[in-house]
């Protein structure tokens, strides 16, 4: 398993949209603080900004969570688990690529070290209920023919 965990503060919400296949997509940036004290006891800022993309139900839930925050989600401390993907491209007319990555998150939530949360469970979609029913059919033992 090649998964990464990032903890950081939401610094910018780029947008919530629907993909060509109709799935919700939320794109935002988090600020990851890797600051440290040097040998003389001075604080050294070392902040990295990471572009994050969430799809489907997670995108909907993160969007709803961010919308409840007073500044539309900016500043919320989150914990995200997912995979880094290459999002590099070569602009038209250029010989050199623009190197960049995006973090496609599969799991995420608010960091409860710095906040409290009220959990509201969401219902399953029609597809999820259908998949669950199919799994039940596959695991149900077939009655032996008499």
C-alpha cells in the first residue's frame, strides 16, 4: 500500500464541481507546517502547500464540512489519507514541462486536536445499497438440492 497521510490547514478552496462522469469533485490546497527550532532556539518556518482532490461522497462531505466553517473552510485543520499523483503538463509552445503533483485523498476529516465535531451520518447511495445487496447474494450459502 502506497498511501500518504497529510495533516495541515485548508488554505484555499479552488472549487467544487462535477466531473464528466457526473461525480462530485472538490479541489483545495492545504498548508503543511514542517517548522522547527534551530540550534539557537529560533523558529524556522518551513511550510509546504499541497493541492488536494477529493471525489464522490468524500468531496460532498468535505464541502459540507467546510461550508459550516465561518470562513468557508479556510483555516480548518484536516487529516487526509490518499495517494500522490503526477499532474505535470507541458504548455503549448514550450519545450519544458511544468512539474506538479496532486494528492488524491480517499479518507479525510477534521483534526480533533484543534476542534470539536458533531458527527452526522450520511445515508448510502443507491449504488452502494445495490453493491451491498450483491455482496450478500454472493456470501449467502446456496441450499443443497434434495
